[in-house]
């Protein structure tokens, strides 16, 4: 069983290394683009609050729409329960138990990131149709919110649900147009859609020829469509592979921790602890790579 765990560690490390090289290239390009737009005031600064980031992840994953009662505080409470259970199940592995417990703690976030990447992929697929349809309704309505409301029924989910929900909130509450647009961009989690929202906000604030901006965005989207589709597919497949291997690895270690003979070797020998700790570290790094893979697309 120990050798099987070691083989899994080697395979997982190879996959992670390949993904790391790919992600770092994409992240460099992403940072360059973000710097370019932030210098011109198109991109707002990232929030530093953990609860806010969890709420954003919940919205992007689609869980918030299916389970409205879920929020950052509920997720934090659930994670405390997961941490306690993980410590209990892995307690026989000695010092390595802490690493496995924290890996189990992060699993729900990795799952939400995977769901988020699926939704972002769907938003990208609907983006071109959205721009074309929106342009037609904007020429009729001459109002961004009204045009968004008219466009929503003609596009696919999750973008349809995101627009409909936020337009409804705008109509029924006291939020501003800018806040409504920001909420859409945050939930969609797609860089191209965020560009559209940024230009829409500029149009609301300063006016100008918004149709011209939409035309340019449409041209850019058509050029980037194939490349973005490939990147999204790679992120989705990479996340699935790493997450499945991590879950299998954790299940294997739970089985190991129930065998007294293997537990004695793992807990009381240097070799056993090295294998257990290195395996746990590789799991944690794999979860970190899921985060980076999905934040780079």
C-alpha cells in the first residue's frame, strides 16, 4: 500500500509539473493584461477580505443560484466540521495527519473552482452571441440595463441567469447601475465579459459611442474565441484529473490509517513519515494548482 501511495505521488507530481509550466505562461500574459487595463482605470482592485472572495467563488460556481442559503459564513462553518472529521480520520498517521486534514479542508474550494471553470467556459461560449444580440437591442433601447434585460432570454445559461438576476435586483432594490454591472462581472468570472462591463460602466459615467466599443469588443472576441476555448478546455480537464487523483489519494490514506501494521510503519519510521508527508504536500500543491489553473483562464 505504501508503494502504491508513492507511485501515485510520482504520477501526480509529473502532472502538476506539466500544468505548472503551462499555467505560469498564461498567468504572465494575464498579469500583463490586468496591468494594462488597471493603468487606465478599467479594472477595479481585488478585494482582500476572505469572506468576500468565498462569496464571489460561490456565485461563480453556480451554487449560490441553486442553494440561495449558502454564503461565506456557512461555508466556513462546514469547513470547520470537515477539518475536525479529517483530523479524526487521519489521527493515526502522526505528524502527517495535519497535512491531510488541511488538504481535506481545501477540497470544497477546489470543487467550487472546478464548477466555476465549467461556468466560465459556458459564459465564453455564449459571449459572441450575447454581444451580437445586445447590440441589436441597445440600438432600439438606447439604455444598457434595458438592453441587457431584453438580451437575456436569447442567450444560454449561466450568463442568462446572471443577467436576469442582477437586472431584477436593480429594478427591485436601490443598487446603482454601476453596482449592478459590477455584480454581473463578478459572477460571470470571464475576462472578456468583464471588458464589456468595464466599457459599459464608462458609457454610463461619461457617455460616448458605446456601439463603437461593442463592435471592437466583438472583433476581439472573434479573434480570441478559438484560443480561449482551448484554454478553457485545458483548465477543465486539468482540474478534473488532479482532483480525481487527490480524492483517490485521500481515500487510500484513509484505508491505510485503518490498518494497524501499516500505520505503525508510517507513524514510527522515518521512511514512513517522509512518504506520508511528501504525499500530503503533493496533494496540497495539487489543490493549489487547481486554483491557479482556474484563475489563469
